[in-house]
């Protein structure tokens, strides 16, 4: 079993690849990709959403997407909550 990737590093790598590659960068996660990148189940994702503690989502063609920026903001909020800085 492979260890989960570091989401910050993944986002940074995407941006670096953009500068050196002609491929189109991925700038938004599907719910499944977000969950995999953050080592959580879809159940946990939807529970966090229901409780108002999940990442910001956008709808694209009827599907939920989480932007790289929203994912970074969410991680920051979760870190602060874990340190007692946010409710």
C-alpha cells in the first residue's frame, strides 16, 4: 500500500509542471481525487460538508469540484482548528 501523497506538495508539483510542460494542469479535484489526496473516505468528506467543515466546492457541469486554492484554504483552516486557533 502506498502512503498518501502530501496534498500541498501535489499542488506545488502541478504548478511546477505547468511551467515546464505543455500539458494542461489540473486545477480542481473531483470529490474522489480530493479524498484520495487527503487520505479520507468519501463518507468523511460528506460528513464534513454536512457539518460546515468541508472545503468550498463548485459545480461544473453538475459535478462537484474542489479548486486547488479551496483545498489549500481548507487544509489551513483544519490546521488552525487543530491548534485551537479556529472553531
